[in-house]
């Protein structure tokens, strides 16, 4: 983890600049590049070794997430919300506290099968519905916490950085 923090500290400025340039550019074949960068990132990082997404970040909860998870615990959506969730400054429904109440000591999610959609999609690398350039702010934020996101952005930069 220490190596990740050092690498992020050394690369933050240049990778953030890359992402800003990337956000203003149309790049053909970006989905294929994202798939390759995704495969690279996961060859470098074992998710359960880290758990930063659950320890230092919070997912947004949709109404469907709240209904599904509260039913699992035999609670009403309101009971679940009042116990665990809050509205943040962006009007998103998020966890009241960090780390996430559902992370175990082994970095495993105790509600993995019914986890929020935001958790299931994190770190949002390979999605056909996304415009990768529009996600640059998400990647810039996430690479501070997520070693896989840092590796993903580094691979994108290595693949297309010179072309920007």
C-alpha cells in the first residue's frame, strides 16, 4: 500500500493533466483500449488486498439498492436509511460513516450479492454506456484511493498519451 501511495504522489500531477487533455479529445477505439487497460489493472492489483473503496470512499445508494438491502435485513427502507445512510452535499444518498458498515476484517463485503450498484460497477472501467472522456473527473478522484484505477489510468496514458 505504501508503494501505491508513493507512486500516486509522484504521478498525480502528470496523470491529472493527461486526464484533462483526454477529456477534450475524441479517440477512436477507446472501448477496446479501456478493456486492455482494465485487464492490465487487474493483473497488477488484487482487490481484497486493498479495500480502500470500502474504507475511504462511499457508494451512492439508489432507491432500488435501499429497497433490496433493507429487505435483506428485514427492515423498511426508512429504517435502513435512518440507521446507515445520509444525504451528502451533492444530494446523493451515501453511508453515514467510513469505513463502510458492510466491510469485514478480510476486506470482503458482507452483502456482496446484494451490494449497491455503485459498488458492483466500481471502479467503472469497462462500461459501454459510458463516455470515457466524461469520466475523467471520476478517475482523477478514484486513483487517489484505488490502486487499480491508478494502474488503469497509467495504462491509458501509456497507450494513447503521446497521441493527445
